[in-house]
């Protein structure tokens, strides 16, 4: 994490934004106190490809054990 004074940040906004795009977090200070923090934006989630997920699950072999049995075994094994 980098620190920069408010006076410096005023003239370097474009550079600071480029640095945050690359993943850097920058604290802006005034009189030795942090007054702001520039952080990389959280990426926007992309929608799930339902057709792709369905194709993947359809390509998997069927499980010989019913899911209810698997859940009971998982639950009971974790309990003890």
C-alpha cells in the first residue's frame, strides 16, 4: 500500500487511477492522517452460462448412490 499527500494527489489523479487499475491500493493523507483510500474496483460478476453448466452436468456419469444416502453418510461421519 502506498501513501501520497493530498497536495501530490491533486496533480497525479490519472497516474493514481492507473496504479489502482493494476491492483495497487493508495492512501491519500493530509497532515499525516489518512483521509481517503483508492482501491481497485471489485470486478462485476458475469452471468452464469446455464447451457454450458447443463452440458457439463449431462456429460458426467450417473452416481450409483442416491443423493439422500450420500448426504446422510456425510452428515453422520462429520458428527462423530
